[in-house]
């Protein structure tokens, strides 16, 4: 007997219409399930990427706002001190140095603070260990612009002349 022959007139199961319809229905069912799985997987991936992007943007916005508030706080502190300096500057660099050392500016400025004369040369400095007194900073935009235009400037990151480390400056 060969495959496909019937036994005593009875058709083998894979030849019957019921089996063919059942197999075809099962095949359509599996193809449909796999299509739905692939679609759902792609949709889920797209939704997760969008959600993570929105979450990262939200986190970045909060951090940026915090940084901005901290910069504004430091800028306002410098501007307030700058308004008090003209009478002290009239008494000379020693008076400026003494006044600068009395202010708790190290809390706000971890790289220290220095005051320049009109020529851009540092005349007072905290901490003194930085050794900035006598160094001319007029070649730096963050010093030249405030001296020329009487404005506050937040400078670009650069390598500090005396600190030898990357710094960015706020000058008023």
C-alpha cells in the first residue's frame, strides 16, 4: 500500500476536506498571531522610546532649571558685591584683599574669586594659594567684556591660567 491510497474505500485523514479546512484555519490563525505579535512588539518599542525620550527631556529640563537658578544666584551675589566695591577700591588693593577674605564666597565659587583693576590685572584674590594677584586677564573675553561694557558675563569653559584646571567664570 502506498501513501495516499485508501484502506477499503476510506480516505486517509490528510486527504479529507475537514482536515484541510482545519489545517488551513490553523495556518491562518498562526500567521495572524505572529502578525499581531510583531506589530505589538514594534508598537511597544516605539512607545517605550517615546516615553524614555520624554522622561529624559523632563529630567534634563529640571537639571537645567536648577543650574540656571544657581548661576543667577551667583551672578546676583557678584553684582551685589561689585556695587559695594568702589569705596573700598579707593583705599587700595590691601583693603580689597581684606574685604574679599571676609566674605564667604568660597561657598558659591569653588575656584575662588578675584578682583581686577581697570587694566584686567588681578589685584585681590581668594584663596591666596591660587596666586592670581598680578596676573593679567584682559585677554580673556569674560574679563574684557565686563570691563568695557559694564555688564555681567558668564564665560565659556576654558583652562584657568593659574589653576591649570577647566573653569568657567562669571564676571561683573
